[in-house]
C-alpha cells in the first residue's frame, strides 16, 4: 500500500489525477486538477507515464491529452466523484451502477454471454418474460376499455337521465295514443287503372331494389379494395421489419452456424395482391358507369337504369293524376294513419333491437343496469386481476433468474464475515408510483384522495398495509382490489358513498392500464446495510458500502487509487471499516491512497509513504520524498502533516487518558 500525504495545496490531487490520466481512468469528468490545468501551455509541455514493477510502461502523455478509450490500467476514484456519488440522497442510480460493475465481475464468461454490463446482462435474462408481459398488458388494456364503458353506463347521473327520459317518453306516448286517426279502407278506381298502377309500382320497386343492391355491392367491393391496399402495405412493412431483424442478427446466426436463407423461407407474390386490387377497380368503374348512364330515350325496353326508373315514375304520376276524389281522400287518410303508426314506433322502439331514446331501449337499459351490469362488471374485473397476477408470475420468473446471479456475491460477503451488508433480491415498488397515480386524480373532489397531503398519505398507508412487510408481493391482488375500491367509494362516517369517477379520474384508461399493468413493480436486486435500503443510506454509509465493495469484493487486480475517502467517512468508519479492508485488499492489489488521516497512513501499515510539496516561492516547483514509516524523515512528515506536529499529538494523547 502506498500513501500520498502533504499539506493543503501541495499537489496530492494533482498527482492522483495524473496517475488516473496515464491509467486511462473513465472518471475524467471528475479530475479536479487536470480539468482546470489541461488548457494551459504548461500542460501541453508537461509529460507523464506510468512504470510498473515488472518494467511495463504506459505510453507517454502530455497533461493536456484526453484519456484513450482503452481498458483501465488503474481504477481511480477521484474525491469529487466519490463525493457526488455518495451525497446524492434522492438519486441512487449512479451509486447502484457502481455497485453493479463490481457484481458483474462475479459472473463467469459463460454466464455473461458477451454482455458488457450487469444492466445489459439483466435485461437479456427477461426478454421472453417481458414480451409475455407486454402481451398481457395489451389484454388488460382491452378489458379496461370494456370496464370503463360499463362504469360509464352505470353512472348515477346517466341513470337518472335515463329514468327521466323514460317517463317523458311514456307521457308522450299517452298523448300520441289519444290522437289515433281512423284507419279508412282505401278506395279503388277501375280494375284497369289499378292494374296499370300496380304494374308500374311493382316495376319501380324492383328497379330501386336492384339499384340499392348494386350500391351495396359497390360499397363492399370498395372496402375490399381498400383492405387489399392496406394489407399489402402492412405486409410489406412486416416483411421489411423481419428482414431488418434477421440482418441485425446475422453475426449471431453465423456464430451458431444457422443459414438465414434456410431459417426463413417465403415467397411474397405481391403481384397477386396488385392484380386483385386492379380487378376490384375495374368492377367499381363498371358499376359506376352503369349507374351513371343517362336516359336513352322515352321507352322502357333497351333503356338505361336511370331511364327505366324515370319511365316508371312518369307512368305512375300520370295514372295518379286521373284518380277520383274518393280514392285520393282514402289514400290521404291511409297516409295519416301510417305516419301516426311510424311516430308510435319511434316512441316505443322495436322489440328486438330498439333504437336509443325509445321506451323499449330505455326500459331495457335501466333493467340491465339495475339487475345485470354489476355482475358483468365483476366478471371483467376478475379477469383483469387474473391477468395482473399472470404478470406477477412472469416478474417472479425474472426475479429468480436475477437471484442466481447474485448468490456468489453474497457467499463472498459471508466468507469474509461481512454480515452488515446483504444482497436482497425482492420486488420493489417504484418510487414514482404515487406521483403517477395521483397525477390522474382530481384531488379537489370528494374521494379518499382529496387534498394533496391527505391524498398522498392515504395512498402511502394503503401500500404499506399490504406490501411493506411482504417482499414477495403475495398480496398484490388484494392491493389492486383496495385501489379500485378507493377510487369508487369514500368513507363518509355513516357508510361508504359512491364517488363520481368521471370527475375524479382525469383519464381512467391511462390510470387503469398503469395500475393493472404493474410497471411500477420492479424485480431488481438491492443492497441493505443492516436494515437500510440504498436510498435510505446517509452519505457516510454509502461511502462505507462503496469502499467495502472496491476493497473486499472487486475482483479487479489493477491498482486502486482513492483520493481522500475519509472526507466522506467519520473517524469510526475509517478505523472499523476502511483500515481492516485495506489490509485485506493490499494482499492482492496495489492500493494508493491520498489522505490526511493518520489512521489510513499508519494503522493500515502503509509500505510506502509519499510526501508531496509545492514551492510557490520557486515557480511552483513540485517535489516529493518517499519511504517507509520507519524512516525518520517520513515519520516526522507524518507527525507534522497528519498529527499536527508531535507536541500536538502528545497533548491530545494526555487529554484522552487512554490506558
């Protein structure tokens, strides 16, 4: 172990940054000295290199150079990096990433499967399960749409309006029945006139029905043509996506000796679709030409469809103009009666499929809401919950895979009797859940979530009741039920009162998809120091954990350079944690410590102490001396710099009364 000491401003951090530069450290953004110095002319004129004990040398660099993209030959933890990563109380991702880098070393090359980071590796473990989860989430979203539709149908304001409309329609029907006209027998003219009229009316009806059939067929053909066009476009897109996917995985297929040409054989005959679309286009044009063809003279035979219809209409008009007064009157009465019957049907509606806003529809809808809707809603909600449980099952599969990867790390901790740190593989609730949940809630209306503070506290309590002591989230189904119940009802003291979901929730589709899609349930590993989670650790505790990982668990044997770690630790942690692990770590890798703490320099049994200094009166000339603690010169420097002179140390010693 090597220790670098010196007074403030003596160049300790400068020397550490230079070693980090020559060792290709990836922490360049935290080089406190070099990031200021590298833009000066002195930096461009100053060169450095590292020489290892086996005489291997790094390439010479000027202090203005950037770190090359090569493997780190020195693991460097600058002071500013150490401070930032341990002091981010609210954000633990950088800290977690640093821990993950160490954990990743505990995987064999076979287990790593070519991945470059623990995050990459962890993601690869869950590809199949996440694909299944996405499919289940889509099913849940479809169910949510149906559930929302039923909830909207049973809205109390809508039900009240349906009942009011029904009463109004019944009153209108009663008034309408009072105005029922007399149904008169239709008078007829001579048999010849009636026969002629019936003949042309029959012809006209057949022509109009034929025209209607042509228009319907024309619509069907146009839809088919459009669908052929869309199918061709989408199929081409899918094939291109498949080709792209295969192209992206060519290296993998070659590596496992699979011929992509034989793996996926297909023959896409696009001309078949194009020809079919052209055929439909020809039919459409023919039908349109037939329908649009103008009248061809005044005769029926050989005329166009338009001409035949016009011919029949003229004949009917002429016959009707010759009708007697009695016949016309009887037809008028018949017409009035038919209108009355039509209005009656508009009020009552048909029996089988009544139109909305009719008596039969309103009666049927109210009966369904009052007698059957809740049952159907419960069935859909139960299906939705079952799908959410399936998602949890897939997440459990992922969790079990992750557990296997961290077992060796926990074994190493146990072997070194490090019982304070535990690797935990459990489900975790996303910290953003409350924020996303309450974002969709109108906290101004009456509900369990009314008021920003009270609503937040209610939600927290609800989650804690069912998940705080249950790391397997075995009661997630109960929590889902309680969340839905908390949205639908509010306790008003005298019993539960229904809420108004339409005003309470901004977007129910978004909220329901989020709640039941379980995106907020994370199945990642976590570290605990005692019972504390990563995000609960103080900066000092995070610093202790990070140093334990680098000193005890890091399998890298390259030199480890740490700049003044004691600034982020209390003296007790330095003595109880840092010193013992330094003694273990230095048996397998070189430790270089920049420090002003005597415990690190003396108690850790440093083999070499380097005292640096800068002569500011002599053009900032840098100099150093080095040697073991037993060297009188080095011993004195340690006492002067780290202890504040021998006399100061003796005064403290006498006051402590340590026996």
